[in-house]
C-alpha cells in the first residue's frame, strides 16, 4: 500500500526504481584493457568468487545425494531454465538422465508426484523466483531431497533446500540474464557433473564414448 501511495504500481515496481539508481557490482571498465580483456577479467573474477563461496562439504553432500537418486530434476525459469538444459546435456553425456522443468505449471505438477527417491536442483540467482521456490516447496513436502544453486544466503529458496550451493555475483533487476550470473551457475553445475563422473568413473567413460559415437554421423 505504501508503494502504491507514493506512485508505484506495487512493491516490485518500487524495487525496479531503486535498481535503476543503484550501481552494478560489475567491475568498472579498465581503460587500459580492451573490451575483450575487460569481459574476460569479469568472468574470471566471477569464477574465483564462486569457487571461494562454495562449501566443499556441501558440494560433496550434493554429489552423494545425486548419486543415490532414482531421478534428478532441474527447476529454473528464464535464463536459469536455459542453464538447466545445459546441465541436462552434461549429465546425459555421462549416462545420467535428468528431467528439466522450466514451465511453472509443469514444475508444480512434477513436484507433486515426487517421492523420497527424487532429487530436485533449483536454479535461481536471486533465490526469490516465486515459481521455482514454490515448486521446490511442493517437492520437499512430498519427500524429495532438494538442492539450491543461488547467490543470496538468506533468500527464500534456501529455506526449501536440504543443501545450498552459493556462488556467483549480484544480479540487479536491470541485469537479468547477465553473463557473469550464468557463468557462475554453469561453473557450479560443472562441479556437480564432474563429481558424479568421478563417482562413476568407468561407467562415465563408457557412456561418454557411446554418446560421442551416437552423433558422429551428424557431422560432415
């Protein structure tokens, strides 16, 4: 009501207006570097920050959880949904099939029929994506184990997660889908997939061979 009283359409509109006047966390352009060098430096910094934020204990726990799962599901909307598809592809190459739900309705429906043998990985940089958080809650209520990949330590998604993997960088509303945020997510996904590949070392090598051979004829 306060936000509407001062001229905004609601709380989210108020947040957007604040964001327009905030300075991004993206490092200032170094005038001595080229555009290529500046972007490369930002990406490197993001990966280093993510590596320092992720708890090795939590990472190992997540890998163990995934190794014990009957089914793995990725939840994410928008750019996080695209990252979820990347994760699905990585797992498939080592012989592990995973489901990706980026539509809010299908997220909720699939979450409602999960059991304790399912593991859900929720992707949200802000940790406040309503659809993903609510679907994670439904999955958890039905016994599924949950993993959150997010930047903010006290965001809503962390309350629905058994394991939280932190990393990345702040992403303001005007920066949705930023490269740095996506790189952080992909880095974390790569840690999980590599951990699983090492867990199933010989099987993973065999599956990599099989999946690589399956697409050989797709190339000239």
